[in-house]
């Protein structure tokens, strides 16, 4: 019960950090927001099986988004 509540709060915090990273064009906040958002999503979908892939996916999305922001 408490784990679910904490993970939902972490996902909301991730969305806020993600939005802040987009506004300030900060790769660090963008990465932290994506990581904080993806950890609860992966946990709720599949448990701990794909948890080590979360930072890798977040880094790839951050890199792609940074290239799109600078090119635009």
C-alpha cells in the first residue's frame, strides 16, 4: 500500500522535473524527470525485470530530445 503511494508521488515528481527540464532546457532535470517517471511505470507494468534499463532509456531519450531542441 505505502509502496504504491510512494511510487505514485515519485511519478508525479518526475513529471514536474521533466516539465522543468523542458522549460529551462536542462539535460540534468530532463534526465532526472524521465528516470523518476519511468521507475514507477516499469514497476507497475512488469516489476523489477526491466528496471536496469530505465537509466539507459532515459539517457537515450534525453540525448534525442537535446538534439531536437538545439536544432529547432
